[in-house]
C-alpha cells in the first residue's frame, strides 16, 4: 500500500489531512503530523502537498547509522523509534522534505502509508493505492 497525491490542483489548504494524521497518533493540532500542506505562494498559486513518496531505494534509510529505518516492501520505510538517536541524517537525506521532525522528542516522523489522512481529505487529493 502506498499513499499518493492524486491531484494537487484540488487542494484548498484545509489541512484536514494533517489534523487526521496527528489525531491517528493520539495528538491534537498539527504539530505531530507526517504529512504537510503549504502554500505555493498565495491562494492563486495553490498548495503543495508534502508526503512520503515511498521510494524503492529510500535515501533516508541509506544514511541511517543505527538501522532505525529499514526499506519496506513496496517502497518507503519501517521506523523503529527505539533505535533512533535523533541524528537527523534521514531528514537531511530526503530529497522532497517529507521527513518531518518532532522537536519535543528529537526524532523523525515518517509516513507509514496507512491512508488515514486520505479518508479525511474532502477533495480527493490523496489516495491509498495498492
């Protein structure tokens, strides 16, 4: 299973996906989300949806010195928070900036492709695909 951005033109920047992701993790607000939505330069320019693209050969896993990130079958990574030292190499290695950071515990937040966020997008911007 892989989360994909179907059509960014439909995104209105409501951040419902971000709230859903945080809520799935038992948090309120959007401080702990594994997906991002930001303006591309004002309402007339639209929005950018930042989500893990489930790389087949993930650069974030390649640079992890502790084996915290392991490539997952079908793309993306599995994240073992107990091994993470908070070095930040994974965040720096991601070419699209989809390794978000939890400053409170100094660890990455990485999409697990559960599709929960897609259920809450009122405009069909996100989709969980096989």
